[in-house]
């Protein structure tokens, strides 16, 4: 699978569980981190003061292999669907050298007015940044 953006995310000591591997909830943290880094750095999303915020309305992850601290993960990000006020991200978590797929999932944001929590249309530069994450099948 191809991704429009890659980011390296380190594991932390506390990410390992009693079974000796990175716990499943950490994979969602990886997804959330890479997505929000993109939204803030590339899309100009102001998470503290902006009128628009993104709410997660759906997430899913399939697990294929394990990571263990102190490994880092190479996280690939792309947009699978871009709607009027929503976006479905597709995320692949790989070994740092991208040799093995560890987990893959999706994450859906609906962008809403911070005060009313009602959906709002995506505006530039956010829409432009998300459009750059589209990858042809």
C-alpha cells in the first residue's frame, strides 16, 4: 500500500504491556498523533483557539504483528475519502524500516463548530492539506 505522508513515531517504556509488546491502545495513539500533526502543521488547524475542531466519530485497527519498546514505528497516512465536513484517514503502522506491516486502520473525523458542535464545511487550507493526502488506488 502507498501513503502520501510518513512519520516516525517512537515507542515509550510505558507502551509495553505485561505480554511484552506494545499494547493495542498505543496503535490508536500513533494514528491520532500522526493525523493531528498533519492537521496542525500542514492544515493550519488551531486546536486551542480555532472555531473549527475535528471530532473522531469512528476508528478501527487490524493487528498483524507486534512492536516492542524501544522500537520506532513508521506510520503511513493517506486520505481514503474526503467529504464536505468529514474525512476518512487510512493509516499503516510499519516497522521503522517499513519492512513489515504491524497494524492498519482507519480514523474518521467530522469537522464541527467548536461551540455548537454542528458539522461545518472544510475550508482551505485544511481542505488543501487533506487533498494532498489522497493516493490513487
